[in-house]
């Protein structure tokens, strides 16, 4: 069996060509992983339409309904930054469903990765920063509500604080929202909930890894989650348009490999999502996102035995 990957062709939709959000990157990521032989019909899982009941267990029902019906105010639409269309509704709901499926596959097999996800700026009652619904929050709450997990850790390495995620779980002890982000970056006003790990502006590969290694093992030992949802944003790259951190391709690959190995060594399943990444050339950012799947592929090959990821706990 190969590493389970989750993708749907509707992740990339018709979109304004010069828009800042790199909508083609999801399709290009799938094409790149197919070329590498990592994404095939044997390991590509397609998410079903999202249950609105599941979505509304996390997000305010009024907000969900108004988005679907194109009834958001101009201010709400501007905060999101994406032009509404029926295509946008479809891809938004499908991508959240994809993260739910990725978590299910991770619980079954130990490790699984999504070719989308990481919309961590969405709040319970509103969207922000290219994020409409928070797939990480929806998934964490769904796992707990369905009895699939008692405690979930969201480990977010996107360069921006997961402010929306923090807002969901300020008073929720069963979800540990960890955000390792550049302290001098969007959003200007940081959310107080959750656990913040500050990364200095301009940090390179070595400094970043030192910070990561100083925090992740102790957080896992302290909280002992039943699953980790890992947001592997590549906007930490030195050439990212919105980043301010200086990681190289090798640094991102090393980060992702370390996170996965550390979590699996603790006997905890991991579901990976791609998070943010911005470049004028869509093919470039798609290849950066593939670092998550390439690192996961390497970890899977090294550890896979008898139908399940081998961890120290097992």
C-alpha cells in the first residue's frame, strides 16, 4: 500500500487570472506528484460532498448559509478576499471534506496527507485572509463529536498565526491549537487563545529547526493527543511573497520530515494539509507544497510494515 493522499479536481476552479490567491496550485500540485509517481489511482482518495451539519457544528449556521447563498456583506467578502461564485462554494466545501477524510485515513493508517487545506484564518462567524471555513477546526471538532478522538492537536507551521483556529478553541481543552509563526507578520492583531511559538523575522533553516525541536517533543509529551493535524504552510520559504522567513526547499523538507517522524515516534497519527504558499509563478509554489508529500512519502517508505505505520508506541 502507498501513502494515502486526498485530492479532488474541483480544488482548482475558474478564477481571475491576476488574482493574488494561487488557485491553480492545487491542480499543479496533483500533476507534479503524479509525475513523481507519488499520486496514483491506487492511493488517491476523493472526498465526498461535505455534510452541512458537520460544518455547522463548528461554524455559525447563519454565516454558513449566507456564504452559500451569496449573501455576505461587502465588508465580509473583502475580508475573505476571494470573489464569490458557485464554483467557489463547491471547492470550499469539498476541501473541508478533504481534510476530514485525511484525518480518517490517518487514524486508520497512521499517516495521510491532503493536497489542500489549512484555512486557519477563518473564525466561527466570519472568514478572513483567503479562508472561508476553517477545515482544521471543523475536523478537530468532528473527530471529538464522533468519538474518534478525545484530544486533538493542531500543529500549525504556516508563517502566519492561525488566528481563526485560536478563536475556535480558547475555551476548548480537548483541542490544543499550536501556531508556530513569524511574529512580525499578518495578522497584525494576534489572537490570545492557543499556544504561540514565535519565529523571528528573517529566521533561516537552522534557527527555525532549533525552535521547532525545542517545542514539539515537549508539547506532545505534555498533551498526548490522539491525532495531530499538521499545517505545513510553505510561506516560510525565503522567496515567498508574503512570508518574511528565510527557509530553503531543503529546510522545508527537513521541517516536514522532523514533524512527521517526531509525531509518529510518539505513537500518534498525523494528518497533513498544505497551508499557505504564494509566488507569482504557480508551478513554483505547487512544487514547494509537494515537499510535504515528498517528506511523507519518505517517512512512509521507511516505516510502512504490514498495513500500518510502525511507531515506537506500537
